[in-house]
């Protein structure tokens, strides 16, 4: 797929090898895009978000501390910004009013000027949100509001236009029946639409709803699913339920009004890394450690709609919100393979090389056996 066809991709996926992959689900095709021309694990893509231009620009957060601007219309990288500070990879990435918002593992949240004319190395704002951050999420209704949480780092809501203290700080649940403290491990966060409520999923297979307007800072609703850590979560189009994924590749839909299980989705074979629902269609995109991008239908009939193998281990994804997916077939087919699609599977390459070293004369011995066989079966032979 040529760069000019990048606008027809439905899903964008970030990989551990530093490649941004654009996937066209109608054609079952994937195109690779890299800033340097070669995949590098030092540039692993750890966070993705849409830029100021809507779905025409993608902000790509990499493990080397760079935030790269990708033009989804032209299929090219157009500029980058170095965002140092703190330790670890990006756990969240957002943009508001021409400014970048970044947050890393060690709990350093920074706001940067993203203007090409002003490239100051100093951030406009820096907040300490606590160590062990697993997720930073921007409020779609109020872009200057973000939420953070992590391991032994309770949910906090920050107003980047206000003070340096959180506007909401969640309180841990009460001790268990043995009067032991319940550990904290917030893995993912979502803001509920048309409400001030937030929902989180934890590494201890819990789904919790918080209401900052409530006098209590503890969860107003809690549900559990399975026995394994939950790693990703997304809101369904109606906003009345969430879909969660765990480390064993299990997906489930949880009702946020009653806290009950609505249904499960099958097909994943590895730990879930990212989930995202389409804003209007009953579709769910997911990626996991089995290197496969899947799109499920989450309403009756539930089931797998698309499945594309992408070779690399996948970290994050962005699902296009446009509705005219079927019209994408009008785009003419490309006759040549993409020059960027040069990635090879290191595992299979090493196995093939090892096989050749172990049996270097295997091809010659097979040809010799075939020649002897033809000699015995030649016309006029007196074989019994």
C-alpha cells in the first residue's frame, strides 16, 4: 500500500519494533511507516493519540522520548518533539490548544509547547502525579482535564489550567474481611460521557466507578471479572458499559449501571494490550501479544469480523471513527508492494538459518536420490 493510500486505513497500530502500522480491514492489508526507514526497538511506539487536525494527524510517542507527528493523509512523518524528563516510557499522550501533554512511568506529567516556531527545551508545566503510573487519560469533554493512576498510585484528576494539586483524589476501599489493606493497581481509566464519573480497571480484576461529585471518594460501584489482571478497557458507544481485557486474552463487557456481566468475546491468544470501540458502530478493535489485530462485533450477533496478522508485538492502537468504511473499496488497488513493507520475522529467519547450518548437504542428497531412482526406472530395465 502506497503512502497515498494511507488515508484509507481503518486502524493504526504501534509496535515494539518502532513501526507504525496502518491497516485496511476491507483489503486485509497492512502498511509499515517508520521515521528513520528501519525498525528499531529503541523507538518502540508506546502511545498514540489523534492530533489537533482530527484524524488527519497522529501523535506517536516512542520509547526514546520523542513525540513524532504523522500525517495520516499523506502517510509521512512531519516533524518531532523531544520530551525528556522522568524515567520509563510514555503512559499517556494528549494534545490541547497546540500543547503536548506527556506522562511517563515515574510519574512526571509535563505540558510542552508544540509550536514549530518555538522549540524551547523547557516544559510549560510540570506535575508530580506519583510513581508507578500505568495510565494517563484525557477527558474528551474537557481537554485540559486528565486523570492518572497506577500501581500503589490511586486515581487522581488534574486540571491543567488550575492549581498543582489534583481536583479529585480517590480513596482506597475499606480493608478486607481479614482487616488487611487492599492493594491499589489502576491499569486503565475512562471518563464517562455526559457525566463527571470515571471508571477504572485494576490489576486485581476489578472494575470501579468513581463519582467526584459524591461526598465519598471511594468507588460508588465495583464489579469483578475473572481471576487474572485486567490490562485494558474501553467504553462502548452508548457509554453504559465497558469492555475489559486481561492477561489471558479474555474480553468481557461489564454493565456500569448494575455491575453485571453482559457477555464475553473470544479469539485472543495473548495478553490484551489495547482496546478501542468505534464511536457509532458496534465494533471493537483489540491487539494483544499474539501479534494479531482483531475487530469484533459487540452486538448481536457477537463475533469476530476481521483478523490481520501483523508480525510484530503490538503495544497500542487507534481506531478510525469514520462511518463510510465500505466506500474505501473504491480506492484503486496498488500493483506493487510497499517499499516500507520490508520487515521480516526474526524468529523464522533464525530457524531457517539454523536448519541450513545443520543440514548443509540436504539438497544435494535429495537430488542424488532422485537421480538413482530415475536410473532404476529407465525404459528397458529388467527390474522385477
